[in-house]
């Protein structure tokens, strides 16, 4: 069937970007069921089967197929978002392509990116909500079909064209005659790629504006629109101007369920003539907006044509934030939205919400857009009811702005063609300056920026994100053959730093180290000093030639260089325990391609930068609305030095009550910079003199051992036994230490899925431990980082929950349950402490004294992020971490099953089978040490942790620790294959071929 284009469709052909929707989903999404649902929705809505001819007609096919693209990328979140962006950037062929694209990109167990891209000729924002609702209905109900729509969109286009072609049009136009005398909008420096700028109005100003607006019967959005008009009037040097306000375009309620483009805008005539106050201007804007919205049936393009006024360049104002529709699928949670394309349908489109957050969607010169947004904020923050509009401050423009011509034709969306990359400077290796220039141009092109990028600008501060970084790295790899690791780009996000990496990779190979060392060995000390002076002089000449500051001219002499020896420093610095973490990290960094079965980190597929902002906003809302803090108090709480014991202590206490059944006074909570600080504070407080010792279940978390070394607190091991702790050995060690004149202060224990053993204490053992502690007069330090991540066996009560005598100092962390980068932990220390003056306080107060001299306070911003997540989930993390728990449980089961497949009974290889947590300990028939780990990483391509690090006595250990928390399933299999090759080689067996440098010894390829 052929139909004319509706006015909205005709306008859509001029829009440069498609409508896009992308959301991260947590939960099981069945691609087959989703495909069936898409088929049903496409059959229901004829506009999804529509193409556009060269003559400007829409053609609706009887049948149309939209194939759901299903991509599986285990663990690769960045590439998933890159694929989604490519889906949005790929041009549509209006005459033959389906004008709707749907994709599901899986990155892990029950986590995927859902992507929908539509040409604006078939859908708008409200149509997107209709489509997602229908998709959800079809998917949920398993319906073979949805009831057909009462009207096809093509029929609506015919009705609209006929209705606005005669007397009805004349009647509607009567209300718009006043617009005829308004000059056309001033030309804006437009034509640039769609982009977004944001700003926030001071909360105190927002409250004042609400009062001012309500005083004249207006609203806060009216105040935003009035301020916008002031700025645009100053720019155009005109007292009267038109600002377009969007409307749904669904002028009849019967049109609500029809998918298709209806969205339009009405022109609001704003007059600043005379000498109005801001209150007067609000009344004018209020009335003009109401007048325009009451006559919204004539499309803006038709209205402009009939009145002879060019309204295409009219800036827009959109009240309220954009809607965020999403799929509603059973067992699936929407985690976050991903922005793929700009939403600007005008050269300028200002949005504002009730909190004072402003967003400027634009296709204008970025400098101009920034000036507009800054100016609107300035006007709003200075406006009062009686303030003369002429006196409102508008910042002086700070740049020359240019327009870009040549928008895409016929609504086809495509990627701009980049200029050819510059070639090397006449030689095989391009100069450092040339590389910097090329990198700057590439980054600017990816950002669609017009301002030059300096070598030391923070690339992410300019608006780039992880997706931009992925594309940037790909371009550099194509151009120079050098791979820029993502962690290097994130850690050093400047052109200068990254150019240094590329330049070093392209530089000719250095001289042979052995030959160089041999040559230097022949030089005397005096000759070496002369050589060093010559090098410094050469560097000084080079520095001066480049205009840099001179270096120190102090004579080069070993006697002038400060030199320390570890013998003159704190003795524990030479303890191997303090080097364990550094060594393991260095091996991982040195062998980045080795499969990391060593790391006990949380999975990164649950990280989302937008969550950080969302949780921060929620915490600020809590302070303002729930606690009644003023805007100034909210800012001070989050941004200033804070309370030493923390600002989220009450939320932590509520979380412990709900999730763990631990009832405590919030005053007993000390919020710390990670659990490691909590551990240090407790040990520092307990270590009174050289008689004090600490007991710990062995093998012991190396962080505990290291912290104890730092406070000179010896650690005495207690055997694990068959139940996670040998209680008879505990009593024996305590009494032996006391007999030797020492004072056991506490026993450190991880009752749930301990690091490194993975073992847990059963409930009877927990109760007996709580009985032994007062009997032997020791405290228990309970560390619980893994308790939320249990398997099907369910959770057991914590020691603290069972503690009736305040014998347990409880350590917790939000690294695994919220975000490790926040570095927020805590100690619950509700033990009573009697001071020298007889005053009774809490142990937490003593820890706070130490903390005040150590870290002063834990970052309030980090606490706010954690607090925001707690508030978002009602202070319960058991449900909030369910997706993580499922992933860790699946990975752990797969790891254990994989060990059973590769090491049958009789091989001399055994392992623990924990019921939750991250870790499995594998016992092997040979000594495991750091040298073997390095060989494993270098020759076999797999990382693990030698168990010797968890004993600390230097004895030979025949075991290693594995972790599966950050490794996708297929990589676990590859890692176990490589581990099996190592173990079989080391044991003298040859069942598995040896993996060396990413290749199998027999010549077959190994998975990278």
C-alpha cells in the first residue's frame, strides 16, 4: 500500500540521527522468545514495515521481517557498547531496509545489552514507549499475536493531509496570525554533530525560583524558559522571539496506541519589550505557552509554510527530563541506559527538571552551546521577582562561533568521512610531535569537537567515554600497528602520555643489553661519572632547545645523592608478607595475556559509571528530603572534610539489621577507607605492648598478616581443622602463649568462604567459638567480605548476629557488594572501654581517634555513592547482589567441575569444594612457589596464587589458590587446560600438550 508522508515523517527526513534505545539488562533474556515478540509487534504496527520512495511516498509491505541480531561477547562490555553504537551509526536505505533494528548482545550470565534503533520516519519518542510496551506484552504472554491496531499509520497520514487542506486549516491558522510579524529566528552557529551539555542550578536559587513562579501562578519550567528567552534575546539583539515547545502530536486519544512519528512542536512567542521585571516576564511566558499549547494541531512545518515564517531554526525548550521507557520482562532488571545518539531535533533544545539540572541537546558550535548554558544558569541564579530583566547578567561570549553546512540528505544517517591519516615524517618512524598531532585529530573527530585538543588535556574531561577510547585505540592500532591497552588510556588519558607509548613502541630496538652492560663494566668509576655528566649535559641542551626549564646544576657525585637502607627503616618493610600483593600484581601486569585465575576481584561486568552518578544523586536527595538538610548543608556533607566515624553509619547499621540480623547502635560503626583500614585500626588499638599477640586461622589472608606486621603485632597460627577452625588447637595456642608470658588479644576469623581456603564454619562451630572466646578472654575479629555470595546451601548467621556478649569486632566491606573503587569498609566495635577517668565509651570511639590521625575521614563522596546504593535498595544488599551471586556461583561450580574433568582420582591432585565465595585451593604433588607462578604465566599463560603467601613462615607448600570471579566461563576452561598442562609437566605426566607463549608444544593453536 502507498500513502503520502505525514508532516512528521516529512520532517524526519531532515533529521541527521536515528532514534536509538539501549539498556543493560540483568536477568535471563531468551533471544528466541524476543524474536517471536518482535515478529508480533512488526505485524501489529504497519509503520514498522514501511519504506520511503524517492518521490516522497511511504510504501507499506504486507509482510516485513526484522531480525533480532544476537551477539555473544563474554565479559566484553566495551565491545558490546561499540557494537550498539555501530548499529546506530549504520545508514538506513529508506527504500529497501527494514527501518527498525533490534539486537541483543550477551556479555555474561544473565546480563545483556538490548539495542533498538529506528529511523525517525517510522517512530518517535512516544512511539518507542508503545513499541517497548508491546514487546514486553508479547514476550511475557507468549502471545502468537497482539490485537491489531484500529488504524494504520498510513491512514492517519491521509487523514492529516486532507484535514489540513481546507477550512479546518484556515480556522486553525486564525490563532497564529500574530506570529506573522515576528522576525525569523537569528541564525545560530549550527550544523554540527548532535551533542549534549549539562549544568546544575544552585539549589538555593531553585527554591527561590519555585517561590517566585508560584507567586505568579507559574511553574519552575516556566522560569527556565524565561531565562532561556533572556539569553537568546541578548544573543539575537531582539525583544521578540520564538521558542518552540515540543508536543506529542497525538491530537486524538485514539492515536495513543499507534506506533509512528507524531511528535511536533508549537511556537511560543516571547516578548521582552518594554522594561519587564523577571516576575513580569514569567507571566508573559506563562500566558504565551498556554496559548500555544491550546492550538497544537497544525504541524510546525505547515504553520511556517502558511505564515511565510521560517521556524526551522527556532530553538526549543522541553519541560522535564526525557522519558526513559524500557522493556519489562519477567525476571529481568533494567540496570542502566546507554546513550548512542544525540536526541536533538533542533539546533538548540534546553531541558530542565525539578532539581535544577539543565541539559542542552544541540547541533551547534560547542563553544556557543556552552555559553548559552552558562548564561541560562547565571540568569536563573540572579533572578528574583522584582529583578529587572535588563539587569540580569549574561556572560560575555568567549569565542568566535562558526556554522557547518551540508547536513545529510534524505534523512540517511551515515558516518562522516575522516580525512586521510597523516603519514610518517619522511622516514620509517614518525616523530613524536607528528604522532601527537595525529592522535589529537583522531580524538577530536571521534568527539566531533571543533576546538583543538592540547597534548595535556584530559581526554575524558572533554566528553569522551569508554566507547570513545575503544574506537580511538582501534584507529591507533590500524594506523601504527600499536595496541594501546584500555587500562593505560584510562590511567593516562592525555595525548602526550599516549603518544609516548606509541613512540616507544615504534622506536628502533635498543642495543643489546648484554653488550651494553659488558661495555659499561670496563669503565672505571671516574669514567662512569664523566659519562653521567655528559648525559645530563646533553639532556640540558635538549631541554633548553625546546624552551623547557633548566635542570639542577648540582655536580653529579654519589656522595651528593641521598641514600637510605632498609636497615635504617621500619623493620617490617623487609617482611615477605608486605611484598606479597605487589609481587602478584607485578606478575599480572607483566603477563597481561595470561588467564587470571588468581584475582579475587569482583566481576567488572556489573560496573556502570552511570550508577555512581545515580547513587550520588539519591544520597543527596536523602540528605535534603529525608533528613531536611539545606542545600548548603548537603554540599558541605558530601564535599567537605567530614565526620571521622563516617556519614553513612546509620545506613550501615540498618543494612546490618536487615541483611545480617545484627542489631547495633550506629555510634558503634566506624566507616573506613576499605576494610583494610578497619583491620589496621583494630590491630593498632589492641597492640598495647610487646606482650600482645594475635591469633588467626591458618592459612590467613595476607592483608591481615601485613597489617599486623605494620603494628608490630605477632600472629600465631591456629589450625583450620575439619570445620574451618580447630577449636582445641585455638585453646591450646592461647594457653601456650599465656604460659610464655604473652597476652593473646583476639582471634581473626573469616567464617564464610574464607580467603584463601574457601571454607566456612558450620553453625555449631560458630556457637562453640563464641563460648570459648569469653572463657579464654579473647576478642573475635570477624571479617565477612564474601557472606552475600553463597550457593544453594543458603546463608548462615554471622558470629556477630549470634554474639550476646559483644565479643565480636565485626569488619565489613562494600568492595564486593557495591564498588571496589569506592574503597569503603567499616568496623563495628561496640565493646565498652573504660577510660583512666572512669568514663565508659565504645571501642569505636578509640578507633576513631586513630583514624583521625591516619586518614582523617573516609571520602564523603565515596560514602555517598555507597549510601545511595543502600538507599536505592531499601538498605538491603541481599537482593541487590543477586545477579553477582548467580554469576559467582555458576563460575565456581564450573571451576570445580573442570578440575574433576582434568584430574581424575589417582593423579595426586585434590581440591576444596566450597559452597560459595570466590576461592578453591588445589593441592598438587610438588612444591608451589613464586618461581613456578612466573613460569606458569610466561610459558603456560595462566595465573594463580601460591598458597605459601598465606602461611608466612617460609615453609614449602604444595598448594595453589584459584579464583573464578572475574573470568568468563570459556576462559575458565582455557585457564584450566593451561593449568593442567603445567601440573602434568611438573608431575612428569604428558596427558596434555604443553602451552608455551600462546602456542601448544605440538604446534596446534592455543586459545589466547
